[in-house]
């Protein structure tokens, strides 16, 4: 019994001694362990209670070429029970009031073998369950910590300084970053549990900016990470405004973002081999976004973006498959920067991906060449436009609608910034001033490079008022460096019925005008520079025919060259040929040349060269004339040669009247203040003379019973051989004309060939006279009136 008591007492003494010596043992063990890691340590150990140890003035330092850090803490308190400490090697709680860590990263960190740090295998799987199990305390409370991470190479690494708090228990680890220097509006919170699940949240002004739910698993040697990350774009502006982030490459130029709303999410898994380099990891993620941008551009009120993509990174090879992509703009309107510039607007425009798009590259190529390393395949897009309105000051609105447009992008080179774009519209419809425009089918192919954009286009125009479809083809080239555009086009427009089409949009097209045949062909060139345009057009009509009231023109051939220079001067030089003109008098083979000019100030002038037209077997020739169209005032003359009297008389279609002879003459013309005057116009027969024969019909002979003297005139005209036949014409500005007709000759079959001399004055309003030279009917009626 005594021996038992002695043994018990010794055991108690031993335990008491060990308990009393525990701080010393702990201090010795800690110092030995730190010395083995080349860490200099200084601290003071106290035991204010039986179940409590306090460490004060803790300072750990290590300075080697690879690692340099300094850790300080003021008060560390450990609470424990002896049984728990010896049985489980754990303490009940660990409380740290404040801790500060200064870490300096070595430039180009590598292990002793020279192997890059990124390839060094991790000593253990970084799972929350593992970390929680390794903490020798049931709970840990770090009320405040401060961390400073820097690098000697300040060009590649910005100092990172942050502070916060930390707490753990057996089931959960919580780390909060409450303040970040150079990012004062950001906070971070990490929660992880013993089941290796957790949540990482980034806040901006207490609003969630990025939230990640994750689950970890480890099966040697793979660390598997499943996660779902959601980005809230509303906070992106605040995020990028932080000095710490705005100083990063690629973000420094971002000064302001439009208002953004929506979500961006990434869901998937990563498999990371811990015994190899991280580049051998495999990542598979589904990327989904639904984002709205308010006023992203001055011309656009809102932009909505929706996309679904699959991202795979396997052993350094990257593959991005965009399954669907839709970009929609609302309330689009161009801003007219120049006076009188049209404003183009649409309620909505949309572009969507037709087929999935797959992009492939390697991480190494991306690291070396950036985004230009991506191999971009052909991309097919479908464009949808709500009706487009074009408003031009002083003109009626134009409405344009179209079927979905097809846009194909090919031969894409990000490195050279080159691509081919092909645009196709099956049907474009529109209206102007509530009148339908012709339907258009468009095909455009563009080559885009950093230097220029080259367009080649074809337009097919259809309208039921046109005799056939019209095709317009051409090209344009724009040089970006000086914003200089040149272009070319050609077209052939059927003229039959075109006046009906033009009359939809212009009330100035007279209703009497009707095109019945022909084609207008045009080739044109443009030069656009510094908001100034120069044009050159070659115009040609082939076999055109038209009618204007009772006037008909057939086989019109017109050629002209129109030139407008950058200073605004416009010139048009052309030639006009008309095979036949029916104005009551048949005109044939008209030919003439002209020149039209318009100065930059808008003054217009025209120069009409000498023109000719065949009339009644002869020729009518005009003299050259130059006039100002702003105030036309000119004097010219018309020469008449070789008029066949027989054809002239045939115009009258007077039964029994025939004749033969040739007439020549001239008509002096004066045009002033909008009025036409002819003074001293003369048409005379040639010295050879001619003959006129008139066999009066029965109704004319009946008149001789009441007017015997009329029979004398009829007898003289039955076989008149004239030596002189002349017509003098004076035309006044009010439209009144005086025709003085003089006929001198004899009838060898009447009154023994006695000379006959007729002079007849005829007054007529020429605008009301359809046939100015059909004087024979007037002659007959005047004779009837004189001798009745």
C-alpha cells in the first residue's frame, strides 16, 4: 500500500513537472523546427493560466535568394486541456489579435535545379478538409491580419497590400479581405468546409461582383475542381476603376464603360495533375452570358448580348466553341454631323451566329503572339433590321425594310488584321413619300485590311413598272489613312415605263411624257475626299423613244460626259441624235451637240453647237449659241435649205392640191426675258421656180355659184407655173405671228398665160397652230373670202 502511494505521488509529480515544463518544451521544439527551415525566430512565452499559453512579440524572418519574408504578431493566445493536448496533439483554441506578413517575391522564382516554380509539384493536395485537419486547434480566430507582397522587379509586379480577418473551426474556414490598398472599394470573402466545398465572393461597395461556388476532390495525382462562377456586369465599372486593376496591361486604356446589366457565368471542371506542370491540366467550362449595355455608343441606346460557349484547355491546347451568339441593338440613329446630312434610324438591329464557331490555338502561341495566334474559321452571321427610316432636311422620309441579311466573314487574319466579308440581301423594299420604291437584291464582297476596304457590289432592281430588271455593279476603295474613297459603277436601265416610276417621287414629271422604248447605259466614277465628292459619268441611250402629248420622238441616241470636280463645278458635254420627230411636221435625223456648265456658286450656262434636222426633204440648221440659264438672253438664226414643196403641200392633205419646187430661207430668233421673237423670217423658192396645181373638189366648185370671182382664182391655180414663191414670218412675244405669202407666176392654160400675182397676209397665234408651215389651207380659205 505504501509503495502504491509512493508510485502515485511520483506520477503526479512527473505529470505536474511535465505540465510545468510544457512552455519550455514547446518553445524549444518550435525554435528547433524553425531553425531547421532557416527561419530566425524571436518570441516570448507566458502561461497566465493552467490551460492557457500566450506568445507575445513574435517575429519570424527568413532572407534567402529565393524567399524573403517577415512575420510579426503581438499577442497569440492558446487555450487547451492537458488530456486533449497529450491525446490528440491539439489545442482548444488559437486566438491572434493582429498579424503582419511582409513577403518579397524573388525575380524569376525557380527551384534549386533551375526548374520554373510553376512546375514544382505540390507537397500535398490543397483541399480544405486537409487544411482543416492540419490545424492543431479546434478553432482559430485571427482578428486582424495585414499582408504586403512585393517584388524587386516593380515593372512586372505591383505591390499588393491587403488586410482582413480569418476564422476556422473543425468544419469551416472563413477568410475575409476587408481592405486592399489601391483597390479601396473591393472586398473578398472565402468560405470552405470539411467536405471540400466552398464559395469565393468578390464585392464592390458591398455589392456582389463575382461569385464562385466550388467543389474539390483529390485522387492522386489529380486535383479535380468543379465550379460555377457568376459575374455581375453592373459592378464591372467600379471594378475597373480601382487603381490596382486599371494599372494592369490591357486595362489602362479603359476610361469609362457604359451602364451594364445582366449575368456572365462559367460552369465546368478542371483536372490538375499535382505531380506535373500546371500546363498539363485539363479544363472544361460552359460560358453563358446575357448582358445589356445602356448607350454603348452615341448612335445606340442599348446593346443586348447573349452567347453560349464551350471552353476546353487540355495539355496546353485551347479550344473555344461558340454554340450561339446574338447581338441586338435598340434605338439606332446616326448623328448628322454636317448640315443637311441625312439621319438614319432603326428601332432594332440584330446579328446572330448561324453555325457554331470553333477557335483553336495553344497556350504557348497565345503567350507569344496574343490573340493573333487564334485560327479563325469562316463565320456566318444573320443580320435582322427593323424598318430603317432615313430623314433628310427638306425632303420626305424614306422607309427601308429588308429580309434577313447574310454576312459571311472569311480569310480572317488577326495578326494582319485582314478579312473578307460577303453580304447578301435577297429582298430590300422601301417607300418614299408613301410611294413604293423598287425592290433591290444586294450582293457585296469586301476586302478589309488596316490600309483600306475594297467593296465589289451588285444591285438587282425590280419593279413592275420597268420593262425588265436593272442591274448595277461596281466597286469602291477607301483608304483609311486619309479617308479617301474612289468608286466605279455601271448600269443599264430600261426606259420603257420609267416615267411612271419617276412620277412616284417627283411631281415635276409631266403626265404627257411617256417613254415607249430604249435603254439608258451609264458608267461612273467617284472620288470622295475631305467631305468633297468628284464625279465622272458616261451616259448613253440606245434606240430610245418617247411621246410628249402629240409630239413623238423615235430612236433617240444620246451620249454625254458629266464631270463634277471637288470645287463644285459641274460640266456636261454631249451629243444628241434623233431618227424621227413627229410634231405634225416630220423631222428626221436630228443631230446636235451641247455643253452645260454649273459654277460652284450655282450659276448655270449652256452652249448649243450648230445642229441640223431634215425637214420635208430639206435641212434646217441652227447657228451656235451660248446662253445663261439663270437669265436666258440670246440671238441666233435658223437656216432652211432644200425644202420640197411637194412634201410641204402633202402635209395639208388637201384634195386636188399638188406642187413642185424647192424652198430656202432663214429665221432670225431673239429670246429675251423669257419671250421669243422672230423678225424678218423668210422662206423663198429657188430661181428655178416650180408649179402648183389645184383641182378644186365638188364642194369648192359649188362656192363659185355664189362667188363668181372665186372661179377665176381656181382657174389660175389649176396649172400655176410660179417664178417666185415666198413666205415672210414675224413672230411676236405674245404668240401672234404674221405670215405674208407672195405667189408670182402664170397659168399657160388660162387667160393666154396672163401673169398672176397673189399676196396673202395671214395672222395666226402660233402656240395654237399645230402645223406652222401648213399654210395652204389658209391660202385657200383666204382666196375664198377675198373673191366671194
